[in-house]
C-alpha cells in the first residue's frame, strides 16, 4: 500500500481521517495560504479559494515525500458575499458570530489528492449549509469565552458546544462541517489505490 500523508496537523482532521482505517502521517504544509481580499465573493469564488489553498498545501509537501499520496483540505466560510476567516482574537470572533447570527452560511470544503511521484491530482468540493440561530450579544460573548474558537473559520467549533449556536445543518457528507468530508475523501483515496475496505487495511 502506498504511504499516505495528511497535509495538516489539525487534530480534528486527523481524527476524521483515522476513521477510514488507513495509516497516515500528518505533516504541516510548507506554504502560505491565500488570504481573502477585502471585497465581495461569490459562492463559486469561495469554493475556488478552498480548492486553491488545498492544492498549495499538498504541493508544498510533494518533494519531501517521494512515493506518497498526499491529501490536503481547506475550508472557507462564506455568507452574503463575505468570507469569514480565522478570527485569531476574541473581538473578531464576536464580530463574526454577530454577522452570522440568524443567517444561513456555507462551508466550502476543497479537497486535493496528489501522487507525489507523477504529479497526478484529483480534487473534490463539498459544500455544507448551516443556519445559525438568532443569538443575543451575551450568548455570543459567553460562547467565545467558553470555547475560544479563534483558529476556526467563522469563529465557532461545531464539534463542541458550538453546535448549540445552530438551528439547522445540512452537510450531506460526514465531516464536511468539521473540515474533512469523509465520503469524498474515501472516494479520492480509492482512486489512488488506498481503499478503506481493501486488502492491507486493518
């Protein structure tokens, strides 16, 4: 079986990929991600941004892992033509959640799977739609203080108490809200000879 590298050291992505039962090595990408410009974005542009950042992550590790299959993912939060990145501070997280409260937004998940030997690559795009409840300022502040979602696009962690922020989630693919759609990931990996149900897997 070919070796698999996950171009991420994020614990939530590693935990999701581990569910497929294929051994892998997590490694931090060696690239700068594209940062959204301060302008309106269409849904298509948000998807393209996620796919391009996933490509950059995978390609940045190609030279370090000859013979490997490299999997990368990137997630972009988009609402009303605005991109919501990682807030980094509590004040920005609060501002983002105030902007998202009571509205539907989308999480655009770009996946990029790369054969480090011959450069063959396959991509997938999975978009999840979420509707946040109408939230009071006090609720938002309490949530940010409790969970500190400063490194998550949109300013929330739906895998934690952040799920209580929402009235509806439509992902269609396990993991699409957290950041690694598993149905699409398994399909991509099968195309590179890494079958979760194939011979050689635990």
